[in-house]
């Protein structure tokens, strides 16, 4: 659960940052592209999960078809049902949790528009004179991002990390629709559901749900302590 939550949180925030930086400057069709960016977030989770299941299918999925034609895969890969997949890199062999990484990738793709909206709004509020002065001084794009934009974005990115961590920690529907909690993706919320419906162990389900609720209460306490007052002042 912790690996899934941290990976999906960082992935969505970083991808949202990249998208916001890419769509910051005006160009033809920017408004349409911004609208398309929101589709993963506003689309029904059942629909997008079904699309991913079809695309990643080892029998007829387009991802395996591209893998065989472009990368020379010998055998199709069952992304959603393979617990560990061996990867060779520079003569070394590693076992990666393929199903868990696939679920993290889905979560990153589905919720990066949430971070994209927050970061883009903050970018538009950055005074343009700061970057213009840095350009006159000969600063490179990387230096302008590191010393001007990143300090301006850090508060909102920290807030996004906390919010996304809380939301992802108790996520159930995305994981359950993709893998049913199998192949090493049985996060806490799915485990509670499994104990309650499949094993009919109400006591164990209630105990784990209470632990999950306690963790969320701690996270919410941290959020209100460090960000609640600031958000209230800005609003």
C-alpha cells in the first residue's frame, strides 16, 4: 500500500508539473489540448479501467502488438496478472513487480490532471518580469526553472503531495477494477473488502478498516496542521 501510494502520488505530481510547463506558453490549439488533458480525470473509472484492460491484454491488446512489432517481444506480457517479471539490464537480471507498477502507472495517468490544474494556475500567477530579468542576465531554461519557478511552485506541490497521498492511500475502485487485488496489488482497501465479502471475516475486516481510518486521521491532522491555515488565508 505504501509503495503504491508513494509511487502514484509522486508520479501524478511530476507528470502534472511536466504537462503544466509544456502548456504554459501560448500556441495554436493550446485550449483544446488543455481540455484533452482533463479527460483521464473526468472520465468514468469503469470506462478507463476497461480501456486499459483491453489495451494491456496479452491476447489482443495493442500494447503487446506494439511491443512485438517495435521492440521485438517474443512473448506477450500479461501486465495485470504478472506478479514479478524478470528484466535484464547491462547483464544483470532484476525481478520487478509488474502488476503493481502497472496499477501505479494507471493511477498516475488518471490523476495527473488534478495536479496539472493546480500547478498551471500557480504558474500563471508567477510575475513575468522575474523570468524576463533572468533571460536578460543570461540564465538558461533549467536555471530559470530551478531558481525562479520551482521556489514559486513548492508550496502548491507540497499541498498536492499531501492531498494525493491521502486520496490514494484509501483508493479501492481503481485497483479492484484492474486486478481484483491479485498479483501483488492487494492494497489495504482491497484487503478489507476481500475479508468482508470473500472470507466473510467481519472481525478482521473491521479491525483493518479501523487501522486504515486511524492512519487517515493522522494524515488529515498533518494536512490541517501544515496547510489548513494557509489554504484558509488564501481563500
